[in-house]
C-alpha cells in the first residue's frame, strides 16, 4: 500500500508541475482529468488565441527505484489509453471545427526524469 501511495503522490506532483508551466505560458487552457466520452485524459491542452495545435497528454509516473520492465509496462498501458481519448467524437469534432491539429503525447517519468515518450498524431 505504501508503494501505491508514494506513486500516487509522485504522479500528482508531476501533474501540478506540468500544468503550472503550461498555464504560465498562456497559449493553452490546461484541463486536468478532462472527460472524453467515458474516459479521462491526464491533461488536455485546449488552444487559446490563434494557436492551431491541441494536445492530449497521458502522463505516467514510476518511482526512481523502478526498473526498465516497470517503465515499459507503463508505456504499454498508456498506448492503450491514449487512443481512447484522442479519438473521442466530441474532441475530434471540436478540432475539426476549429481547424486544430490534434496530437496525443505519452510521457513516462522515472522520478522527475523523462524515461519514455511517444507521439500519436491524428
């Protein structure tokens, strides 16, 4: 149970840090745990002003003590989750109507270090 609590705490701190940076820049409205159909993406970056790009981020966190197998398992989990969010009908419709390029990004962190990332463009 301690490992789960520690992992959850690390995940929350990571989300807060990334959301803070993105909101500071001002080009995006950063939505945490944004609803896509019956699922929730970690972060949805809705463009503001004339920014033509929208992003859906799936963030995974592993403690610094994790091994490569654990990190790869998180990457595989995110590969299953992200398409459910990015292909949501409501999100696809909004992107098409507003002329946005919609991109999904998977980021797997090992502690505070980015261990893996992948881009899914639509």
